[in-house]
């Protein structure tokens, strides 16, 4: 039962991100990438911060190590400052559908990093996935 | 293929690259702060601070002013709605992160992560409905491309979790 609930939550996250992509496409054309990204950052911080306070409360935060906080800060800078800025710029130029498809290629880069940087094994499924994403990205770029 | 189209694809792939790197730091962060939600909040706070400081510079204030002036100059209905729509984008992104965090706690990663990547399929359906076919041209090549990328992402996630 909990696995089924997990599947529903996963699908819910996909729908929520899809709404984000469509909304960004509509708004960033008028706001610009910089202002649009800043607005998203502020709103998302309030949204997720509120959820963190309600669900996880403050115990874990109070016991956090400096290293943990710094690593999460670095992750945020890469994911949000880098990722959301590029996402907004992409949506402005090629629309929500093409942007959403291009950004879905992140497992491709994760797989390449895992193999090259962390010496993880490359199996048939991963190799097939890399080929499919590369082919799909080509079709998106030329479609 | 126009220059804007090529640039847009490159920006999309750069987004994917950033989103592939951040989990490395997230895994390290969880060792010191075992709460994904607080971890993401810290990341967002750091990002907002950096972005805000970046905007404080005189050159960047020009960008901020340009966005604000463009909104004032453009009196169309959609332009006036741009700020509420972008707020919706931020709330929706927050809900997406929250939903994904909860799903990972409840079901195997090999199932939930590929499902999460299916957002491209939902966007393929939602975008032309909401934005109009004139803004979102859905072609057979684009549809095939999206299906291949989503399938490929699923295969990679499954292959990494065998």
C-alpha cells in the first residue's frame, strides 16, 4: 500500500514539475530570466521551508553539521542558481515542451559522471538508456 | 535550426547537467543533515542570497529594472499576470520537490525516479492546451524524442539500481 502511495506521489511530482515548466514559459517571456528566477527562488524557499518545519520540525536542523549545511548550500547553488536559470532561459527560447524534454536528459549526464568519475559499471540497461536519450535529444533538437 | 533554437537546446542540456551534479552534493549533505526537506531549504536559501547579492550590483540592477519596466510597458493581460504565474511556478516547483521526497520514502527509487522524469510527457500534453498551439508546436519528431528520452532515463535509473 505504501509503495502504491509512493507511486502516486511520484506521479504527483511529475505533474507539479510539468505545471512549473508551462508556467515558466508563459511568465519568463515578460519577466526576463533573472527576475523570473529570483521570484521562483523566493517562493520555493517559503514553500519548502514551511513544509520542512511542519513535517521534519527543527530537531534535525539543530543537530546539523557545518559540512552538511555547506554541501546542501553547494547543491542548491548548482541545482537552483545554475539549473533554474538555464531552465528559464531554455523555456524562453524553445518553449515548455522542448525544454522539459531536454532537461529530462539529466540521467544521461549522471550515468556518464558515474562511469567516468566514480568508476561505476556500465551495463546493458545504462548503455541502452544513454543511446535512447541521445537519439531522443537529437529528435527534439531537430523537431 | 535557428540560433535561438540551438541555444535553447543547449540551455536545456546545461540544466540537465546541473541537475545531474547536485545529487552528489546532496548525498554528502545528508550525512550531516539527515533531512531532505531541510537540505533543500538550505540550498534554496543559499541560492536566494547569492542571487539577491548578484542583483545588488549596479549592472544587475539594470536587468531587474528592465524586467520591471517591461512589465509596466506591456499592458497586456498576460503580462500583468506574469508575476502571479511565476509565483505559481515557484509553488509548483516546491510541491514537486516535496512530492518527490515523500515518494522516495515510500517506494523503491527504481520506480519513483523514472516516474518523476515523466514530467516531460505531461508537459507535452499540457503545454499546447494551456499555452496554445501557436506557442508550443508539437511535432511527431518532438513526441518521438520525448518518448525516447523518458524511456532512456527510466532504463538508466533501473540499470543503476540493479
